[in-house]
């Protein structure tokens, strides 16, 4: 049973987060990428044509949750809403432990 619990906590999960507010032209994407480097997460951050910023991120539950909490702490003054939805983790961004696992999309 303990082995099942450990493997469950390390299972990859995915999230899509749309940030709304003053999130473009303020270094939001670069700061997001810098924050992501402190966690074992993989994904991308990009501006959306409607003025929001989209973060697509994958990692285990603990790392992903800690990353999203750090986003709130570091960038919370810039956004007024974070619309978070689950997505299937596909592994498309590579190993979350890799240095270049999180990228800014232009």
C-alpha cells in the first residue's frame, strides 16, 4: 500500500492556467519562467491575443502545487484572476527535472 501511495504522489499531472489582469508588458512571462526553474515542472508560458497569459504546466502534484503557490506570491499583484483547469499530462515538454523544461513561447 505504501508503494502505491508513493507512486501516486509522483504521477504527472497537468494544468492550464489563464491569468487575467495586468499581465502583458510587465515581465510576467520572464518571471514565470524564472519561478518555474525553482521547481520540477515542465511547460510553457505565452501571451494570448485577448490580453491574458496562458501557462501550461506539468509535474507531480507537490511540485506543481508549489509552483502555482509561488506564482501567487511573486506575481499576484499583476493578476486579478487565475482560471485553472486540469489537463492530461502528455510529457510533451520533456522531463520536469531538466533545466530547459519550462519555456517562454513568443
